């Protein structure tokens, strides 16, 4: 079941206006909304169909094609562990294991408090700093299983 979140209609209207409601900008509009909520909420989809006169199926096709946009609720903090080759040989799997244990979720899942989503990603281009994780867009490198847990736990303080 989808967790209920507060949707700020005005914010979504502003994003649509930023692109003048142009259907050619649908992907960017969806991406900007997703940057606010870390996924594309159902309520936002209704607003898009209504204001842009487009079909819901188009939104689902775009979201399916561009995997950066999730239709499932995700956490406030997206914890992405790089499991590319360079990070893998430096112990990325141990970091995944440690974070799964610390957060009490498996990779691909979101904590019950909707704070963290854990995912494994391919190389993010900072191989020299590996193993690397990102939390939303912030990069943390040179980690081991203990420091990775500490980094992620540090975000609890930014929860509100
Ligand atoms: S393999 Fe992890 S940043 Fe390149």
C-alpha cells in the first residue's frame, strides 16, 4: 500500500509552469517532481494528466523507460552503494550487507519510517575514491562497512 505523503499542489503547478506545460518537456517535469519526492506520487500523476491534457499511460511509459523515475514510494534519503568493479574489489558487497543489517531492509527496499531506500548502482565515476556510496546527491568515498553505517546514520539527524 502506498504511504500517504503530503503533496504540495502549488509546487507541482510551478514545476509544470517552469516548462510552460509543454508535453515535449514531460520527462523533465517528471524528473523535477521526482527530485522533490524521490518518486512520482500518484497525486502528481493526476495533476499532470489534468493540466497537460496527456494520458496517464504516457506517464507510465516514460517512467518505465527512464528508470531514474520511480512510481513506488521511496525514502527521503536514497542510499546508493556503488557495486561497480573498482568498488566491488574494495569491499562494496560488505557495505551492502552492513547497511542492509543496519537499516533492517534488503537492497531495493525502503525503511518503514520512509527515511531510507537502499539500492546498489553501477559505477558512478569516482572509482579512485571507492568504495563509494551516495546519499541523495552527496558522495561519500573511502568507506568500509563501519564508516558507511556511520555516514548513513548521520542523516537521521536531517530527517525533518
Ligand atoms: S566502480 Fe564505484 S565509482 Fe567506479
